C-alpha cells in the first residue's frame, strides 16, 4: 500500500461510529466473555521519547509518529479476539472509561490537514504500538543482520519475529529489538490483514489521553456474537 493509497481512503469510510467498538472499554472481562470477546494482556510497551507510532512495524519505515505525545512510561497493551481474529488492540495510559474520542493524527499533518487521517496502515499483516526509538532499533537490528551475512538479505519477520510469534499461537509478540535496551514493540496480527484501520485516542473529561485504540473492524458494536454487516 502506497502513501497515495493510504490517503485515498477517508477515515469516515473506515469508521462507522454507529457500529464502532468503542464500548469495549465500558465492559468488564465477564461482560466481554458474554459477548464472545476474549481479551489478552500481552505486556507493557516502554515509551521513552513520548512519541508513539501505530503502524505495521514490518512496513512503512518512514511512517510518522502520532502528534499527541504521552509521558514516558510503561503502558499495558491488550488485544481483543473475536471470530478467531485479533479484532482490536489498546494501549492503556491510565484507568477509567473514556468520555470522548478523537482520531489520532500524525506529526506530518500540515495546518490541521491530516495527511494520514487517523489510520494504522498495514502491508505485512501485522500492526503494532511502539516508541519511535524502538522502531529505530529495529532498523539497526536489520543493519546488524545484513553486516553478518554474505548475501545481505534480511526478512525481519522470518529471521526475527516468526519464532517469537509462534510461541503465542502465531498471533502476537512483545518484541525487544536490541537485547541491551528495554525498548520494545507490541506486535499483533491485524484482523483482516492488510489495509488501513482506524486509530483513536480515548479522552478523559479534561481532554487527557487515557487509551490508544486501533479497531480492526472484525466486529460491530463490541459484540463477537454476530457477524458484522
């Protein structure tokens, strides 16, 4: 998927608010189970720079960070399964139920015009939450592997990620690009695979970011009991 293809897909076409899965955050785990949704806590993403990327970590090396910064810290990531797929994912900044939502813009938005209007682009079937510095470490890992090989060929998924994902039913991993750094990347399958998926901030009454959410549009109305229309 090219930059032009990403921009050609309006977020209004990706996110049907009447069917959106934002209600996930108002349900207890027991209520999610009743709705045939299985939440899985995969660990915490380390944010050091305050700049977060939401994109396919195996593609889009130049995709920009989100323009809303977060305090450095460790933020738990949860993925939600429905219909045998990863239906959504969240990175929680602090507890509570958001009272409003905003599309997550990125840093190269110009004069309020969204270049990438609240989407997570996917071109290798995976998505992820990561500090921009962690993604830079993935690039350094690639360079290191190339330096060690005579043919210089590197496939990051096959050479690095596949074994980690296999431990978790081929669905997700909390990947640490460099063993001498605590920075990591939450990587998970992206619902229907390649495409462009809505990314939103859940906000408190004061307008503070409480949760970062990507919806893979696998279900409607946060309900895994009925196939989406």
